[in-house]
């Protein structure tokens, strides 16, 4: 699957490219951003190169699709979002996102994830899942504002 470009009012969501490595390092080396992420804080840009290879491999296998979140106009990459962990019928998938802390509380990730959920629905995803650590109050509030409801453990779900 070729990742479609997703165009919103203020953002362009597009495939991650090698040219994004510096911007991605800025995001993934930000301790505030990575506090609750599955990956540790990146301490070396070579880790971005490994991540880029992993993103490409998972995309080729059809098990994970990741977009850069970039500002319309400047093209500056400010975050990432993606769909992964599909169920066998490919009707459920997990949604993940990271946004550079300089851009928090400006509505950018709401805009990006809303557009991503719309695309997921068009591709047959019926239920989106957000797996959020107990201590990650900001993310829990964010996904609840988008309509997700607590299911169990660390899972919040949204029927599309």
C-alpha cells in the first residue's frame, strides 16, 4: 500500500522519508515527548536511521503505517502518527502519535488523528484502539476528547 497524503486545514500527513531524520531526532530525543512512549529517548541520530529501516520494513509487511505530521506551508515535521497492530480481520487497529513538545496544546495532533481516523474508516477499520499508560493523563484526556472510551487496562477504543 502506498501511503496516501492526508491534507488538513493546517497540516500535511505524508510518508516518512530519510530527509526527515533531523526533525525526527528532534521529536524522539525530546524527553517530554518520550516520557510514556514505547521506545526510549533517542540519544543518537543513528537510532533514527534504525527507526527509518524498521518503519519501511513494517510498511512493506503491511503491519504498520506511519506518517510524518508536517506544517502546511513550511513543511516542517512536528510529529508522527500511525496505524498498527491490526487484528486478523483488519477491522481493528491501534493508533499511535507523537508530537514535538513545542507544538503541544495547539490542536495539531487532534487535527492529524481525526484525519487519520477518517482514512482508517475508509479502509475498513471499524474500531480504533489507543494503548495509553496509566500515568499519561494528557494522552488519556486527548483521546477521550476525540471520542475514545475506556475499555480495560490501558486500552481506549473508538468505533468508527
